[in-house]
């Protein structure tokens, strides 16, 4: 079977297939004929670590993608899904965003470095950041043209990646979106500033949905719906305070909608707990390919026979670097989550790890500087889905706390997590903000530990 991998930036689950009021009819229609996973989580809630984890089947601390690729972090690309598929007789093509190599707005060299045999991506020269949704549209057309023209004998893997819904959002709000009714999702405070910002997100998301619909229509028109596995996902939660670059569900929860031709589960919704690291072994099973030894994920291929089956009891996620160093680990079961921060000397909010926005500005003007993180947190997600009632110290939950701590420690030992031995040495080629820095793109050299990378 062929594979088409379609992905957005920073969208979490904030779209209509997951119950939100958004203008995403094409995604909603796709979900009606696919398996929608309600409980999928990324392995690291920042762009490059999450994508690298999914596409290598390894956790960020194993692959080396501890932070953003444009800030000097990378992986062994021979372990990337694309190179694995190349070795197994696939033709691979990229149109649009990737975030596993270099600066994602640079095109040819980084796609080739990953291993794509063809890079279709259109030029983004002269396009404002606020208008990059139009670059997405150009790349959607490129992907559609390629699907119509492809006559190769090999099965293909096509990655279509969108800038949407990354910041900067479009500065003109779409006419279908009412700013006054654009109430942002939890945990974002509802006020005029955040509604305006969220309406801009919804505008970006509507554009992403239109692009998704174009590519999906081309798959139908070329007769590939019944010989192609189609995956739609994103990398992590919204680029907003207490979402992206946090281990709360608002940071690690992701949309994950997958269609396997002939699957009796198409049209169903699965509550099974899965991680994005599980995608690689799942594809191996679906395609009858031998799994590489380095994979850490657990295949959920049998969900496409029975969506109610269970494959894992817990998922793991981590933070290392986004712009500043913020080492943290978590384990999440169906009911409970345990989070541990490893920089006990700095339990304030790492402000540069929150993308610049109207939402951030609102929180900065309302005492964000005074807010703290718990050194460790335990949450009962049944009664506290927002993860605001820390149960560490509550004797009723003492055995649950001990169990989760032991399981997290066992996972860290099993996967060789460097934090068991201490913090990593900052490399000269890494660009790393100081943890006290307020703005990721600060021009003040004193705001950085290392200025080694160019972006």
C-alpha cells in the first residue's frame, strides 16, 4: 500500500472531529470514513522532538532530537521512516513543511538530508509570515499535481506538511469566523485579547482544512483511496500558555486520524491509549515489513480490526529543550498522570518556551512571572481533566504515586535516559536561551547560554 502523511503545526485536537466549533468540514468528513483516535499523545510537546519521535519510533532522549532542528539538534537520519521506506522499495516525496532537519522554511537541502527522493515544495520567497497559509496552498497544489502525474511502479510515501496552524497566524480573520464567539479552549482564559488571537488560529485552521480537502480529493480522483494508508496528525498542542511545551494533556494530546483501506474500523472512534512513537511499528505490521530493532513503540495495527482493543497501559512524554532548557518527564495512564521536573532550582515558568502571542501578552500582564511549576505533580484525570489539583502529598493517592514513579523510573532506565546521570553539557552548536529569558527571539546575547545555531 501507498502512504500519505498529512500534518499541521501546533493544532492539538482543536478541530471539529474532536468536538470543537471550527470550520473544518473536510477533516470531519474524513473522520467519518477513518479511525479517529481520541487518546493519542506525542512523545515531546515541541515541534522537532515530537516529529522525530514519531518518524523514528524512538523517544527524543534516544534519537538525539532534544530540541528544535534550527537550533542545532539532529538525529541519525538512517533511522528515519523515510529512509527505512526507501530501503524497502518505496518512492518518497515531500511537499511542504518538515521539521526534522534544519530550518523548516529552507527547502531542498533539508528534505534531501532526511532522505526524500523528491522534494516538491514550492518557494516561500517574499511571503510574509502572516501569509504562509498561501504557501500551504501552493504546496497542496504541488502534492495534487504529483499524485496525478505519478506513474512509478513502486508504492509511494507522500508527506504533505503545512505551516498552519503555526504562529504567526493570519492577520485578517476569515469572514466565516466570528471573533466574538471565538472562545478559546481550556486552559486559555476567555477575554477579548485571547478571543482575537484564537479567531486568527481558527482562520489558519480553516485554510489547513481546505488544503487537506484538496489533497484528499486528488487521492480519490487518482483512484488511490483503496490502496493508500492516509494519516492526518499534528505535532503537539496549541502554541499558547499552558499548552505547547508542557506535559499537560493540552500540550501532549494530538489529533490522530488514520484510514486503512478495507478496515472494518473505518468510521469508528477508538479510546485506546496510543503514542505517536507507535506509528512506525504499526506501519511495519500493516505493510508486512520487518521492524527495525531500535523501535520503542507498540504496534496498534490490530485496532483496525477492532478499535476497542487495548495496546498499552501508559504513554510517556518528555521536555528537554524548546528555546530554554526545561527538563521534565511524565507518565500518563488512562486515569492518572505523574509529571516530574528535573530543574528543581528553577520552578518558575520558562517564559521563552511560550511562543510570542496576544495570549502570552495577556498572561504576562497578569502576573505570569509569579506563577510556579510543581517539582512533581500527580493528577486524577477522571476528576481533574485540567490537571490543576496536584495530589502529591494526598495520602489517599500514595500507592498510585509510588507506582507511577516506579514505572517512570523503569522506563527511563530501559531507554537509557541521560537525566538519570545528570543534565547534558550544552554544545557549542546549540542555540539555547537562558531559563530566565522572556522572549525566544531576543536580540540580546546576554539572554543566551549558547548562540551556536543560526536560527
